[in-house]
């Protein structure tokens, strides 16, 4: 058996913490998981990976679970990288891909992070977990907790999409609707730790969710034959996806697996109804101020304050990328347009990315020849509340006037 984790490292001041017990925050800020990368490079190679099963567990040596232990898994990972030339051409891009996370267990990329977090909590013997959620994280936690035989408590804003409520209930979690935002839900979980003896699974409050999200970057590199694209466009709420991918690219560079030194520009996208990271980016701040009156139909982006704000902003700046806001009132129509062009179930969060790409092209920040990857972080099917159907009804199936069917 082996585990290549050396220690945990505070993201705010570099303090080293042991990885052999469960950890949370340090000085109220998140931790990085650090590995013995030279040792990994000695036992693992891109060639060796190629024959492994197509899930995120193929990167076993780069993940925190000791290699002789069985993960709590639903087969997550290795999402397809789909060339999207219809949408790409309409945006003015010659090379455009969608990494389609809508096909993952529980219908979003959240299953990557929660598979890892629940696996590690299980490894440390934790039996009761709680999470504040905008929707998809709760659904994913409920599923993995069910599989691990853990008791799950989930707190979500009252207007969270009903499918998210349903998936949590179906997976046997105890679900509570909160009159407030995800930050209020977070407070309920935090203040209940002593009395309820649950482990707090809030975004970035334990070190392992980032490691699950990191696999998006590992997969992308592998799917691009170890040469990264020029631009990655990613919707940002709590930021684990963007932070995790950036960490992956650094680890791959240290492993010596990347065939080019070019790192992608990371683009963080938010709705203009809740854009604390964009505001901090534009103001040249390292930390974001909580967004007042957060509202967006892209529920994954409705995060007014993120504990890892500086990690998101550091990654964007280090990559030479940008934080961009999308017009809230255009998100739903863009979701329909993008889905109709590619047949990919584009969620509102990814629709915001389409709008951000339009903005960046207009401003000349992205050009036609750039190789651009957009992440579709979840399936549109979960956002039933945004349905705009108004379908014509055929009242008499025996006498259809076909001349009325074509537009
Ligand atoms: C959670 C979520 C996001 C935001 O991801 P973070 O990693 O929290 O920034 C984006 N899209 C969807 C569909 C989500 O569920």
C-alpha cells in the first residue's frame, strides 16, 4: 500500500499540518493537500494511465486515499471532451470544446468533489455529515453518504431547484429548506457542530473536495495529449473547480508530463446578479467582499462569499486570465440556444460562460485561433423551474392539419 500525500499546507500562510487526521481550516482559511511528486513520477507515467478504467480513480497516486483502500464510488469522472463547432463558429472560435460534466453521477461535476470528500471522511471514520448547498453539492453528498452508510444533513435556500431537493430526499438525507442564502445555511451547519456532532462539508472547509475537482484538470490534460488549451472558461461559485484545476496543472508540470510550458488562461465566470469575484478582480483586491442581494437563476453561482476567494483570484491572475460577469437576464435564453446548437444539456452556469466568451471575444481578449474549453458543469434537466415550453397541443389525434406544423 502507498499514499503519496506528505502533508497539508495552509493556503493563507503555508503552515504545515499533518494529513493523518481529519483537518478543517487553518486561520479560517482552506488547506492544500501536498504530495511527494518526485516519488509519483517514479511509479506512474502517462503511458501507464492509458490502460486504466475511465473514472477519476485512474489518477490514484495523485489522490489522497491510500492505494489499497476502496473508494466510495459511483463511477465518476472521465467526462467527455466534446468538440462543439456549431456553437464555436457562432461565437467566432475555430477550436472550441465543451467538457461535459452533465454526464457525471448526480448530474453535475459536484460528484467529483463529494466522492473524494466522502471517501476521505469515511477513511477517517466519520459517520455524520452536514452541508450547506446551492443544490448540486447537496445532491452529490446525499448520494455518496448513502453509499457510505453515513447520516446526512442538508441545508439549502428555500428556492433551491426542486430536483435538488428531491435527489437529496431520495438518497435518504435529512433535508431542510432555509429562508435565506447559502451563507445562512453555512452558519447553521457551523453553529451546530458541537451539538449535532456532524462533520462540516462546506465548500473548502475540508481539504479533499479540491482533490476531487482537480481531476477535471488531469483529465483535460490527458484528453489533450498532455498539452493544455489556451483558455479555460469555468463558472465560479465557491471556486473549487477553478482552484482544483489550476492545482492539477501545477502538479502535472512538476511531474514533467506536460509537453509544453504554456499554461491556460483561467476565466472565472459569474452572473451580474452575484459577482463578488469579478468585483474583487476588477478592483485588484486579493479578497472579495460579500455580495449584497445575491440573485441568479444559475443556482450554482449564487454564492455571495467564498472562503477560498483569494485562491480563485490568485489562480486567475497567475494564469493571465480574467473574471467576467454575464448578464443575468440573458442566461436562460442562452441555455436554450447553446443546447439547441450542440445537443449537450447546457446548464445555466455554463450558459453564463457562453455569454462571458462573447464578451471576451468582443473585447479582443480571446481571439479566433485560441483553443478554448468551456465546462458544462451540470445538466440543464435539474433546472425545471426555468422551463419555457408553451407547447402546441394536438387535441384531435385523428385529424392533424400538417400544414400548421412547420413554422
Ligand atoms: C457548484 C456549481 C458551480 C460552481 O462551482 P464552484 O466549484 O463552487 O465554483 C457551477 N455550476 C454548477 C452546475 C454547480 O453545481
